C-alpha cells in the first residue's frame, strides 16, 4: 500500500481506536472483564493501553511477581481482535517500594513526598531505577513475542507532578552540579562569567556551592530547569533500554500540555512515534472556539515533534473530564467532531482515558466509555461505537501527510529563559505567542507545524519566529538555511534576546538575526499600557489601514531592510514597525510591535500568499475546522463543525463521502456538531 508515511505501528494500516484500560481494578469481577473484551469489539476498539498503574498488581512485594492476570488480559483481548499498547508502570510505585524514603521526591522545602499519589519519584534513586529497569525488562521478556502486542507506552505524562516532579534531594543536587561541570568543561570561571554571577556577589568558588535556590541568578535557574528536563530524558532512555533488551516493538510516551515541563523535542527523538493527551475546555459557550484552536495547536506540536509524520491521540475523554470546573456533557456528535479534528491534524487514531471508570479512587467521576458496572447501553457507548465504525472506514487515511507549508518556532528553552528572567513579563510568553500565530492559520484550514529551535526549517515555505527569546546554538544558521531555500521568514521583536545561558545577546538584540533581517541592533523597546495603542502608517497593504501597535513598540534601525509600516504616534513617530529584507532566495520580515489578531491574521495571510501557500478552501465559516490529509493519488478533506449552530461550507465539486462513497454536493449543509470526511483522487 502506497502511503505517505509508515503507520505508527508497523504494518497496521488501520486507525487505532482504544484507551487506557485498567483491568487490575476489576479482578474481583471476572464477568466484567469478559464483558470488557466483548464490548471493546462492539465499539470497534483496536488498541487498549494496559498496565499504566499496575505495578502493585504485577509485583506485590520485592520478590513476588504475578503476571497471570495480565496473561489472561492479553488472551481475552486478543480473542476479540484488540491489540495492546503495554505500559511500563513507572508513573506510580507500589507502597512497599515507596516505604524506602530515597525513592520519594524531595520537595524544594526539603520534605519528602508521602507514599501514595503518583509521579512522585526521585529519578536518580538507585533503588527506584533498578526496580523500574527490572519490571520493564520482565514485561518485555514476557510479552515481546505476543501477537497482541502493538507497542510500548513508557510511564505516564512525565512532569505531571507537583513542582513538575523536580527532586531537591542531595543526590539530585550533586547530579546537577556534575552536569554543570560537564557543561562548562570543569571551568568554574566560565560558569561564573556565563551567568554573570558577580551580580549581587553570588560568584561561586566551589561547584558544591551551586544549589538551585537562587532566583536572582537567571542562568542558574535556566540550568536547573534543563537538568530536570535531562533527567526525564534519562528515565526515558533507561526504560527504553530495558524494553529493547527484549522487544523491538515501537515505543512512545504520552505527552500533555502545556509542554513546558521538559524538552519534548529531545524526548521525541528517542521515540518511535509521539502521542498526546488532550482534554480541551469545552463548555458549550462561544469560548469553545478557543479550546478547539488550542487542541489544534497541540496537534501541530505533535506534527512538529514527529517531523510531519502521523502521531497518536493517546488520551481524550469520550464524555465529561473530571478536572474541569463545570463537568458539562459533550452534546451529541461533539465527541465525533472533536476526535476527527485530531485525525485531521495528523493523529492516526483516537484513544481515551479511560475504557471503564474505577469504582473508587480519585478519578471515579471522570467520564469514560463505560461507567463502573452501570448499564452499558448508553449514549456515550453508542457514540464511541459509531466513531469506531467511522475510524474503521478511514484506514486509507493511515500514514497520510498533513501538508504543512508553515513552521512556527515554539521552543521550550525560550519559555524557560523568559520565565526565569525579570523584565518585560507583561508581554505574552513564547507559547502564547505561538498559539496566537497558529490560530491565524488554523482558521484558514492551513496546517502549521510547531517546531523547536533545534529543528530543520528548510521544509517550510513560511517560517514564523514569535517570541523565540533564547537563541539556541545554530538557530541563526537554520533561519539562514530556510532563507537560502527561498522561504518567507517573519521574526518578532520578542525574539533574539538571549544567548544559550539566558545572558543578553552580544551586540544587542536581535543578535545574529540582525544581519539576516537587514537591521542594526534595536535601540529601545517601549511597553504600552493595556489601554494604550499606537497608530501605524502602512504601505503596500501588508497590514490593513487603521492598524495599531499594541503591547510593545521596538525602536529598530534599518541596515538594508525597507520599512512597510511605521509608527504614526509617540516620540518615535516615523520609526519602522514592520520591515522586509531580501536575503538569499528568501525574504525576511521583522515585526517590531504586537498586533491585534485581525491585523496579524491579515499580515500572515499576505505572507502565506507571498510564500505560494493555498488554503484548502477559499472561504471557511467562523468556527468550522477544515484540514486536508494527502496520500499518493488521494486527498481527504475534513470539514468539522464543533459548534451548536448549523453552517454551510462551500467545498467545490468532485468530492465524495470518505465514510460512505456517495458523491457530495459542492456546498455542504452541516448541522451543529456535525463532521464530514470527503475524498477524491489527487
Ligand atoms: C491524565 C492522565 C490519566 C488521567 C487523566 C484524567 O491525562 O494521564 O492517568 O489522570 O489525566 O484526565
Ligand atoms: Zn532526588
């Protein structure tokens, strides 16, 4: 079968439909375990994530093991044609292990986490690491050859603990000091210079003096964040090595927003495919449009991490997530529309938290496909089963590309650098800026991938660099390569502030980007009150007439670039606000101020035109999600209406229903919460 990309599970040309399944919570009710397997088949489930929190059931004591119940789960699911994404159970450790204080995270106040809870391990604990490696290895040895095994789900939502799981125990702090020694080549003076630790007399005379508790030292706090992130990477590698000692099946770990706990790009490079847990804030109000746009932003983050390849929606709620202020039910059809939106965004499946809700414990009210042992002929089950039938018909979409001509750089090192730095804190954080820019493409049906600053940018026709404050080594060269390849590149004034240690960039903002932009160093930046705005004079129609600067106004100097908008007010009237510069085969743009979203959308639409990017439909009604996925010789058009009111969408002639084969009209009438998938030869 010719597909753009191989499926996430090799050889499986089938959309995955599944979810977290915790049978160890129902071992005393064998009739329900039989019912689970039967109903999974009826719901078109193809992949259950098993074992995520099963450590105590698998290893009830330090030297006792019980795999019999899991063997039976494998057998029961296999008999119904359901595959298994087998989890390593490291996210929650059994009490017998937690009794040993060293395995429990030390909080920043020096106290240890209590036993219980989850995610609260100390990742440098030798006892914990050995125990994780052992149980992972035993699972891999036992199930590597099982025909129902689809792949591995490492741990659960790394970073999802209090203080993002950072441990302040003496061993972790010593590990941090050793990490710094290696980073600075054992040269303490180099560290002192890089961090300017002479500030407030904080110079270090000994590596042992370095403790992550001085919030006045920006370089230190950034380094601590990075070390904690590297520790997540280290655990992923530890678990991967244990699995790989016996199994070659694909490996993933489920990521979750806001994705600033660790460097997801570094972890993604260790995985065979990336996966994401998504719980949008849907409450039936007009704010749902924001939630849908945010979910689509994270789809773009997954595509960025996957280098454009498909990924997997690992968790979502078929009903009402428990952790929302108002547990509003999803209206009929909404689950399908939201799920298909992720497929449109590149997910080759839809999975849930969870299959059957637990009888007790903290998440007993969390929506699931089945609620405890209640009757199963429910609306939620029916909608899940209907979606399962739809997904079964969408096998042709597996491996299809999301043609993404736009790359938006969203880099966690910039998020951390802005967070640890004082000053300019009223302006939006990098991820918020990235989301605002992404939304302008989302509304036009254009896939925009969110990529980190270490990524190759030459596959994009348009590169947007919003709030990339910290310049990673080689980042300027990657921008230059994109320009050399002919891209349009837009850089904003919150980019190019810091070197890789969060020190102000040499020679002034935007450092090495200035030459690429045809600019000299910026002189000053004005920050406006929230009730202030500064009018702009625009030329060439790149911004709408009547556009204003909001937020900040950068005062830059031209050094080869031309001005296409300038400030029309304030003492800096006449200074450039938007510039353009030809560099290589491409064009670089600099936006010195923030814009209201309509003006930003106008600018990005013009830049997309200049980059030769065509949206899939000329006109998309507000609130409707439209995306294309492409296979060799075939196109799929997803048209989804996640809002209560009916809409009409002109799609043009030649499409047929991907779920039913019928020819489709050129204008679709979509009821509220209705979704259509169309197809035609490419
Ligand atoms: C996360 C976790 C799950 C569960 C759900 C509830 O995504 O991974 O174990 O707690 O949240 O929304
Ligand atoms: Zn520790």
